[in-house]
C-alpha cells in the first residue's frame, strides 16, 4: 500500500505524456482556426483518413489529410478524437475522398485549416444518406454552408 502515491503519480505522468501531442495539435488547430476567419475560402478534398487508438479513455484519433489547388497543390492535416471505434470508422470512411470547405492564408497559401463546422455537416449529411439507404456515393454530397471556389482536386486528374 505504500506504493500507492508513487503509482498514481506514475500513471498520471504516462497519461500526460500520451495525451500531450494530441492536445498540442488541437491547441494549434484552435489558434489557427481563430486566425483563419479572415482567410480565403477554398474547396479541399480529403485524401487520407487514418485511425489510431489513443488509449482506453481517450478514444480513437482520426487524422484526415486533405489537399487543395491554387497555383499548385497544397496539403494539410486535421485531427479529431472520437469516443468509439464505430464513430471513428464511419467518420473516416464517409469523409474519405469528400470535398470539404477549407480556408487558406493568402500570404502563405500552404497554410490552411478545414472549416470544422462544415466538415461535420458534410459528415452528418453523408451518414444521413447512408442511413436512409440512398445508394449515391458520399462524394456526391454538396455542402451548402458557403460558396467555395471550384478548383480541380488531385483525385480528378
């Protein structure tokens, strides 16, 4: 029983070390999102959707890699943690190859963020179509929150 405080400190230290990279990325995303309100809108396409188990209590981390075209192709990454494997799998599967709204920095076109609210709206629309039994591909779902530029996507070449 004398090991109790040391074990508690050890487990908290391990939890902090495991969660720190995700929390750091999330804080960077929030900061960039606040700055991006004045950035230019553009349509991006989800190219990669990866899932990673981040621990029993932390859920499943989904990393979306996206790209967009200006004068050349640029890419970015969006990370979110979802509570269950099923939710993470659906999120990754339904958004893979989907067009999504993003914003890029006009002074540094390689700097961008996904529009988080619209991203989840695209996911919700795709999930609703799937539950209603519609056979259309989730790629045919068009987001209606904003007018984003039409640029070619890497998968359409």
